[in-house]
C-alpha cells in the first residue's frame, strides 16, 4: 500500500493519476465507459476520497462534453 509523507506527495499522486485518467479518456474509443474505481489503485483509504472526488469531476466533465447525462447512481 502506498503512503504519503506530506500533502505535496499526495497532491502529486492525485495529479499523476488524474493525468493518466484524462489521457485515457481522451484516447478512449470503446462503447463502455472508463471505470473511475480502476484508477484508485493502491491509494490508502484516508486519501482515496480526495482522489475519488477529482476523478469523478473529470469523468463528469468528459461525459457531459460527450453529450451524456450522467446521474448520481452512475457513481455508486
């Protein structure tokens, strides 16, 4: 399990994961959607919420841009 010694390390981790998620979203051509949970990886529980929030924001952005209408139940 990954640990973060400070807020900067956590911020870098979140940025790295979100950059990978965005890159994957931009190059995605399938019918199914990317699974946000697949990007949480080994992020420890206390920090998963921060990463999850950023990933959901990005996913919403790209889904709305694609003309979709995501609903809250899509993220349960």
